[in-house]
């Protein structure tokens, strides 16, 4: 190895994290792309059951994120990431045995017997299989909760501060790539090999990644593939960090103890950000989990159809416009010279208006299914732009000693939002279908979707009004 020329092993680590994040998103999408067409008939599910299963994932994932960071810090980056992906890959693969377990429990000898069951037997099948999928989904959520803490920790160990934002944007794009790959692969696997193999094949990718990770990852100072020049580049912030740590310790000694959760929650500004996440995050998870079912219920388009794959692919391609939206606050800062908080709120107001296009999704669907997908895609892009700013507005006003607390509480609010949203959506769709409910010219399940779309359209404006009312201006909190 040429010791004079700097190696670039840090980018190998970044590529590994990118792949892990891609796999993470693929594992999350298998159920939403297979349940309506392949799983639902076999286990006699309705939308309420699916809503229960997805809400369990949301609530477990929310709480997992509260503790995952500490666990990863304790285990270290190498072991922490390996354990995380092993757990979520196991959870993904466990979905595949839910059918076998259900057959054994109800005494069925084949899938056909499950499919043809009626009455109490069908009820038993749907109930037991629901709990089996809930269990598998909970394991998946526990493991996936450790992905981003592990990824951020690895990035901090291998990149100097000036490069971390760029490295983070690269590995985080894995979620978008995973979303694009999912509709082109998962329905095809399910159609040709069975829905069980879709979970197993996608889940197995995580174990393959873990095998490479164990051999690839070592701390920079212990890695023979990192020469002295690259190590010096990675550790260029060491002196400044040491000086900053001393200064921060001195400031904290003067200020006293860090802010507790109770101290944070007594400020109305904290509730501004909590409400901002609670009112809006459920919208994104709804689009994520229910759009494939929406296409089937409204247009009769299955995810395994070429048209279905093209529509879902287009949806997530449009959401990538959020990359451009993320730059808007910086543009406002450069042009106006105002503080970051004010510029972020201005940008978020623009993002809050974009989801109004979802109001036209159902009416335009009478012309072609492409128009609703474009509307949902634009709303998804607006959400991602909104969400990127929501991660930082809290730290704009609260001191560093409270940043982790406010971030964790807002993450929990987001999880609760998704939990309640999934519960309401599933029950509403079943009720609308069974009663033939009408709403603004739509009947049955399409009417139920229109009601949910109406909330999705206005959720961000409501959230922004709450934030602006409770935290109208930049007034940093000091106690």
C-alpha cells in the first residue's frame, strides 16, 4: 500500500451503510406490496386486521428508537450494527413461517384448506395469523430501530465533520433506492415463488450484508486498510473536539444539570414540535403502507401487474424531489439573512401547501390512475422536505443539553401518530366497504380513501399553524 497517497476506505464504509439502509427499506416494504394480492385471501384478512399489524410496527419502531442509540453506544458500532440487522432480518424471515404456524394451529393440511375455510374456521385463521404477523412485525421494528443510530455512529467514526453531511446524504439515499427497487422486485418474487419467498429472499440480504460487515468494519485506528494519511484526515477534528469538550463541560458546570424531560415539556415550544410531528407523520406512513392497496381497491390494479409496478415506482421517484426541497431554507437564509428558525418555518409553510393536491387524487382518478399517483408522490415529497426540517427546528430553540430529549419525544409522537392513523384507516375502509358509505360522490371503500386524503391534504397546514402559534419566533430557551 502506498503510504504517501491517502487511501479512501471511509467510502467503503459509506457504501456498506448505503446498502444496509436500502435493505432496511426493502424489508419494510414487503408486507405492503404483498398483503392485498397474496396474503389477504389466504388468511381471510380485512383492512382492520392489516391496520392492526402495521400499527404494531409503528408503535414498536417508535419505542425502539428511544433505546437503540444507547444500545449501539454500549455494544460499539461493529457489534451494534451487526446485531441490529440480524434482528430485523430475522424478523423479516419470520413473516414467512406465519402461514405454516397458522396451518398447524388450526389443523389445516394446506394453503388451499386455509383459503376455502368459512365461518368460525375462517375467523380463527384470520385472528391467529394476525397475531403471528404482529409478532414478526415487532421483531422487524426492534431491529430496524437500530439502523440510523448505527449508521450515524459509523459515519462519525470514519468521516471528519466537514464530510459527514455529505456522507449521511449518500447513505440516507438508500431509503429512496430501496423504495424504487421494491415495487420492481417484491411483487415479481411473490408471483413466481410465493409470498413467503419474498420475505425470505429480501430478509436473507441482511444476513449476507452482516457477513461482509463483520470482516469489513474496524475502527479507523485499528484498520490496516486505512493508512496514516487517511487516518489523519479522519481525525482532523480531534484537537478541536477535545477543546470543545472542555469548554462544554465548563459551561454545563456553570449552567447546572441538563434539562430533564419534565423541564422540556413545560415549555410550549416543545409541544409545538410534538404536535407538528404527531399531526403529520401518520400521513407518510399511510402513503407507505396503503398506496398499493388503494390501487387495487380503487382501480383493480395489482402490485404484480406491470402497470402496478410502474405506478409505485413512479410514486417513489417523485418523492425524491424532496432532495431539492431540503435546500429551500438555506436559500432563504442566504437571501434574507434571517435566523435559521424563521427561514425553516417559511419553507415549511410552502411544503404545507403542496399536499393540498391530494384533494384532487380521487376526482382525477376517474381519468387515469397516473394522476392520483402523481398527487400522492408530490405530497410524499413535501412530507420528506417537511420532515427534514422537523428534525432540526427543535434544536434551533432548545439548548444542546436538551436536543436528544426533544428529538426522542418527537420521535415517539411520530410513532403514536402512525399507530393511530393505521388503526383509523383500517377500520374506516372496512366500514365504508360494508355499509356502502358515500362521500362527495364516491361510494364504498373509495369514499373511505377520499376521507383520509382530505385529512392528509390539510394535516401540514394544521401542524404549521400549531407550531407558529406555540413557537412564533426565534427565542432560544435557556432553562
